[in-house]
């Protein structure tokens, strides 16, 4: 295995933001006290659910590949709108996005599931397309899956006067423009009068399928501004609004304020060959997603607040940030930051979109060393990543949250996504050091898809809690 010149195998596992890389978190969360109820009471079954129906065709261009991995997480409030804040996030698998069918004003779109941003948007017909540095290019270059939303064809559309939308994602992709209200339905859940940004300006690295994002994070993570001119968006004129699920709760469309996500682990064969995969998991509303789970592992923890000067409680929440008790693997007892993750000083976001886990450096290093043969820290395209032979023995790994250990399948720890000079496939570890991620600020950790393949995550954004439940091995 020659690791000196690793090449992406169709798609890489890197998350490199072209151009400059910025701080994802405008301010850091205070470690609020852990509220654990372990084991939790049984969650209700979800009355509404929808499959992740499509997998994006393998992206050809490197930049697209990288953006697939980076996701489309939102720019943080408090950051300058339009600044290149990088939040990991939108549903990306190694090379795919988790897509959900959504109907807006009677028009169908395939949207990226994103627990890391809060706006649910689609471009409007006639939008102008730009490249990432802002030069106009033909609309087809943005490569959305549709020509966009046609305001005139919706019977339920109403404009939202005197405001605008403006967001730049970690990939440098940006969208901006006017905003409306319309009826949105997903998985049988229908909300009316939902705020829907309808950008008429887009710089987007599309794939011919997806046409926007369904954002499930908190109101303060939305990107609406009290100005008709999106170029003048500032923190001062930011006006938070209720994201889709918050509207559903207010309209009493769900009895229980849960949305629940089960992301399926694709097989290596699917990763390599499938352009379409109808079985990538479930997004459910009103209860827990219906996949086999070990109910006795169900554990509920409080979402941590962000430190801020906000006066309203909701303004203290942006993403699903939770306390980690410990990381457990052979040798972890010798690593203080693994034994007691509070020692890492950081914060950990549950991000159903980012491909791999990004954990404190000393913990990731000790885990890499426990592989047989050990994983090596390797510089690839300017990034330090732990790589291992794909036939390496994977040490068992679990993450304790709210007193409950959630184990990860070994298949989620060795991802066959790069090739070496000889064309041999090399594996990237599914758990990486936070330091390996230039797009993430120090002490900003996350559990990504590789973790979420093993659990059902049920979010309660109203009471600011998250319930994790171990899935039956599959
Ligand atoms: C999503 O929409 C596409 C295109 O209409 C359809 O082929 C697919 O079956 C839908 N998926 C689900 C889960 O409804
Ligand atoms: C939109 O999707 C719904 C539900 O899948 C389907 O019944 C309807 O025919 C679709 N409409 C169009 C215009 O494709
Ligand atoms: C955008 O287009 C301009 C003009 O063609 C070009 O100079 C610039 O390099 C392009 N930027 C990107 C990111 O492709
Ligand atoms: C919608 O109708 C308005 C007014 O008739 C028109 O100017 C606009 O081009 C139409 N938009 C689309 C997308 O057809
Ligand atoms: C929007 O702004 C215009 C111009 O300032 C004003 O006349 C109008 O009343 C505003 N509309 C709403 C709904 O606030
Ligand atoms: C938006 O700006 C207008 C004009 O400055 C002001 O009258 C209005 O109160 C603002 N609304 C909000 C929600 O900040
Ligand atoms: C978004 O807002 C920023 C200012 O915060 C501005 O520089 C940028 O041009 C705006 N983007 C668009 C597409 O209007
Ligand atoms: C949960 O139940 C499974 C069998 O359903 C059992 O093997 C496991 O030990 C139980 N775990 C706990 C923490 O009780
Ligand atoms: C909070 O307020 C203090 C004092 O006004 C200020 O120095 C600080 O920058 C503010 N912090 C944030 C995150 O806005
Ligand atoms: C973990 O470390 C933090 C910070 O030093 C400390 O406050 C806490 O008591 C420790 N927890 C355990 C279980 O040792
Ligand atoms: C956490 O913060 C303490 C106090 O600032 C510092 O001594 C320690 O090195 C930090 N730990 C890590 C892992 O960054
Ligand atoms: C593991 O794969 C490497 C090539 O990547 C090969 O040299 C080695 O023999 C394999 N080991 C086993 C035990 O199969």
C-alpha cells in the first residue's frame, strides 16, 4: 500500500471547502447539565414516514465529490450571512445524499435531509445560476433536479413581503432571493403556510436529482433577513422563523413533537455501483422511525445550549449538540479524553449528514492505533486522515451517551473510498480526528453517518431532547 499519492476512488471521503475554510460555530455551547433518562420510556410509533428514496448518481467531478461529502449545512447565525461558515451537514453518504420526496404547493422535489440547517428551500423557476466565485453561468450548470418552483402554478402560494433569504454553505455554494409561504408535505405530514425561501440566485453543485434542502434544525439557524435586498443581510436584520417541523407542531399535525431518522448503511457494492437505492432509511414524524431496535437501549439526553446573549430560549439552540460520556475501545482506558469526553472541552453535534465521526484528536489516535495493522495518519489532499488496509481487524467501538453505550458495526469503521498509486483500494476510518477536518473549528466534534447507521435518532426540538436507540444489527 503506497499512501504517498492517494487518489479519490470515484468519490473521496474528504471534505475540503474550495477556497477559504471558516469557523462553523459562531459561538460555542456551554456544557449544560446532562439530563438523562436511561432507559427511556418507549417512544410512540410515527404516524408519518417517508423513505430515503434515491441515491445521487456517482458524481464525476472532484469538486462535486468533495461537496457531496461536505454536505450543505447551514451558515450559523451570528456568523455574517454569506460568510463561509462551514457546517457539516447535509445528508451525504460517502458519495450520496440522503434524499426525501417533498411536495411544495403541489410541486414535487427531491430534497436533501439536513439536521444541520433549518431552511426548507427550492429554487424558483427562472433563477440565475452562478459559479462558486459569483460569475454568471447558464442555469443548467447548477444542475438541480427540476427547473424550480413555479409560483404561478401553486394554488396555495403567498409571497412573504419585505424579507429575503441568503445562505452560504460550507461548500461555498450559496442561494439567495425572495421568500414565500406555501403548503409543504413530506411523508404524509402536511403543513400549511410554511415559510419557504425561493432563491432566484444560486451557486450550486447539483447532481440532476436534488432541488434543495429540507432543514430540521432550530429556528435560530434559519437564514431570513428583514430586507428585500439579500446582499444587505446582516446579523442585525436576521429574523428567525419556524422551520418546517416547528410549524407542524404548532399546527398540531403531530401529537408528539418527534422526528426520527434511521439511516441505512449502504453496502460497499451499492457505494460503488448503485445510482439508485430505494432503501437508504426512513425519516419519520410524530414518533420513532419503524426499524428494528433494542428498546432497552433507548436513552434521552438534553440538547445543549449555545452560549449566547440571546434572551429568548429558542435563540440558544442551533444544532443538535449533546454531551458524550466516553468513547470505548481497546486501550481507551488509557486515554483521559476517551474516558471522560468532557475533558475534550468541546462540543459534539449529532449530525445525520456528515459522513464520518470527528472526535477529539487523542481519542481518534488511540483508536487508530488499536487497528491491526494500525491505521496510519496520512496526508491526503492537504488533509490528515487515518487510513488502514481494508482487511485490517477493526477494534470494537462504542460511544456512551446518557449512560448508555451505543456500539458501531465494524463495517462503519473501514470505508473503501480511496485508491493508492497502484490503484489498490485503501480504507478511510469511519472515526477520524477532529484535527483532520480543516472545516471544523477546534473543539467542534461530531458524530456522523457512520455512527447513525447503528442507531435510530429521534429528535424532539420542542423540548430540546434527543433519544438514541440502538438498532438491531443488520
Ligand atoms: C420519490 O419520487 C420519485 C420520483 O417521483 C419516485 O420514483 C420514488 O419512488 C419516490 N420515493 C418514495 C419513497 O416515495
Ligand atoms: C407528486 O408526487 C405525488 C406523490 O408521490 C404524486 O401523487 C403526484 O402525481 C406527483 N405529481 C407530479 C406532478 O409528478
Ligand atoms: C467562475 O467564472 C469566472 C469567469 O469565467 C472564472 O474566472 C472563475 O474562475 C470561475 N470560478 C470558479 C470557482 O469556477
Ligand atoms: C408568473 O406570472 C408572472 C405574472 O404573470 C410572470 O411575470 C412570471 O414570469 C410568471 N412566472 C413563471 C415562473 O411562470
Ligand atoms: C413592505 O415595505 C414597503 C416599503 O417599505 C411598505 O410600504 C409595505 O407596507 C411593507 N409591507 C409589509 C407587509 O410590511
Ligand atoms: C423590519 O424592518 C422594518 C423597517 O425597518 C421594521 O419596521 C420592522 O419592525 C422590522 N421587523 C422585524 C421583525 O424586525
Ligand atoms: C448575502 O449577504 C452577504 C452580506 O451578509 C452579501 O455579501 C452577499 O452578497 C449576499 N449574497 C447574495 C447572493 O445576495
Ligand atoms: C437489551 O436486550 C437485549 C435482548 O433483547 C439483551 O441482550 C441486552 O443485554 C439488553 N441490554 C440491556 C442494557 O439491558
Ligand atoms: C455578549 O455580550 C457581550 C457584552 O455586550 C459582548 O462582549 C459579547 O461579544 C456578546 N457575545 C455574543 C456571542 O454575542
Ligand atoms: C470529567 O471531566 C470534567 C472536567 O474536568 C469533570 O468536571 C467531571 O467530573 C469528569 N467526570 C467524570 C465522570 O470523571
Ligand atoms: C481543556 O481545557 C483545559 C483548560 O483550559 C486545558 O488545560 C486542556 O488542555 C484542554 N484539553 C484539551 C483536550 O484541549
Ligand atoms: C491485506 O491486504 C494487503 C493489501 O492491501 C495484503 O498485502 C495483505 O496480504 C492482506 N492481508 C491478509 C491477511 O489478507
